[in-house]
C-alpha cells in the first residue's frame, strides 16, 4: 500500500519535472535563436509587426481604418447598447460582489 503510494507520487513528480524541463528547454531554444541572425522572411515578419505597433500607437487605434470601419463600429455599438442597456461598451465591466449575510435573522 505504502509502496504503491510512493510509486504514484514518484511518477507524478517525474512527470512534473519532465514538463518543467521541456518548457525550459523550449524557452532556452528561443533565447538562443534570438542571438543568431533571423531568417530573412522571419526578419521581414518581425519588422512588419514592429511597424504596425508603431503606427497603431500613433493612430490610437486600428491602422488604415477608413470611415467605413468607424461607421460600422458606431452602428454595432449602438445596436449593442439598445440590446443590452446603457453604459460604455468599450470598457470592461466592473463587478461588485457583496458579502453574504450568514447571520440568522429572527422570524
């Protein structure tokens, strides 16, 4: 019985260690890969992502979005406000949980 539990714990421990080692090896492969020169296609992809990030920060939203995009977004927000009520739909809702009262009340 005790031997069975020890074997079960050792197998759990070994699987956890192997997962941890695989993650670390995978992470170290990425770190060492950054030290090497990137493939030209990978470099182009990374450059485009950085360029889009810069443009997005400057524009304050989606890049190269025309008036049609803004019109569709405003229509969608208006439809959702009609359907679900008032409030700013572009922000994450704030939840307020009250503590339950577990004290007995006289009847």
